[in-house]
């Protein structure tokens, strides 16, 4: 799709807003007192965030690439897959989108934040922390969190690049799609999947399958890496809501308010490191 860079920036902002609204909205619904979804557990959060990734990817992949993640933008640029000239604008749009998304979550769950009245629990509906943090283990929490985010982000970015280019069965689907187009097939009730893909304006088979695979992968990532840190896997998703949390009064987020800024750099730096390594390795392998 041929669109202006301004449209791409707006798409990144909207996509990140949806990511935070759906993802952190799920966390708030599961963890805050009085919510009908309270206590549904980590799997509900994992699936909520998987869908939170899937929706903006399906909506905006053909517009901006649906990075919706500063680490992905930097990782792709470092490997030559994205122009450095637009990195800052993408990141700014993503951060603004994350802030707006979190403000919407607060608007929805304000009364439940008040019922919870615990700043530590409330922070989980905004940003990530490390389970080892008990007030005296900051060093261990930082080290464990850094390793967790680097590895998780490596898997995420390498998976994204693989799912959208070299996924299993790609050549067969390309052949079927090409054949369907050559035959001038129309989409009917009995159309093959490849014919349907071929008829979708501006979409490729790899992007269609890739979006679904990325969403499912994120469910697995949150399940696997969510135990230690909550699995930020996105600087904007963590930093934007943390900024919102910092500016909200205790009357909203509860007593013992603590944004844990000493930890805030970890999900930012570690995810960027993981993304750069993943994109570099992928380029060396497949070029």
C-alpha cells in the first residue's frame, strides 16, 4: 500500500494505542479488585496480549509495517530493513500511542484501581517489575529481568522476521496463489484459502499467516517469560504507561505508590539489545 510517511506514523500510534488498551486492559481486568475477570490468571493475560498484538498487526501491517514497538523499529533499522531517517518519528508515535492507550485503560478501570488501593498491584496494570524485587534484591532483579527481556525479545523478533518471509509452506502457498490468479478465480463460498488470500487487496499470504503466527507466538512468550517480569517485550508498552502511573495521584493508583524508576531502563535497553541481535542474526542467515 502506497501511503505517506505521516500516515505511517499515525498508524504506528494507533496500533500501539490498541496494543496497550487491549493488553493492559486485560491485565487490569484480571488483577484489580472488583473486576468480573479478577483472578482469571496468567493464561488470560497471555491470550489477551496475544490478541492485543494480532489486532494492530492485521489492521496496520500493510500501512506502516505494524512495528508498534520501538525495539522492533531499531532492530530492523540496525539490520538495514528500515530507514534510520524515520526511526525517531516511529518511536515518538509509538510512545504517544502507548500513553493514550494507558489513559484509556485508567478511564475504564479508575474505580477498580481505587478499590484495589495498592500501588504495587496497580503498577502491574501499567508496567512491568521483577518478581525478585522485595525491596532488597535490586541487583538480582535487574540482572534477571535483563536476561529475561533480551532472550524473549530475540525470540519475538526472529520469529516475526521468519513468519513473514520464510514460514513453513510459504512456497506452496505462493504457487497456489499464483495459480489461482492466473486462472482468474473469484472468491466464492467454495473458494480455497489461497484464492481468498489472493483476493485480499494489498495483502500477501505471508503477512496473513504471519499475523496469526505472531499473535500465537506472543501468547507463548507471555506464558514463558511472564513469570519473572511480566514480559514487557516492548519499550513503549512499558515506558509510556509508567509515565502515566507516575503522574497519577495516590487517590487513583492507591497507597504505597512506586513507579520503580530504578527498574524502568531494563525493559527499554534489554528489549532493544534482543531485537538488534535477532535482526542481525536473521540477516546473516538469510540476507
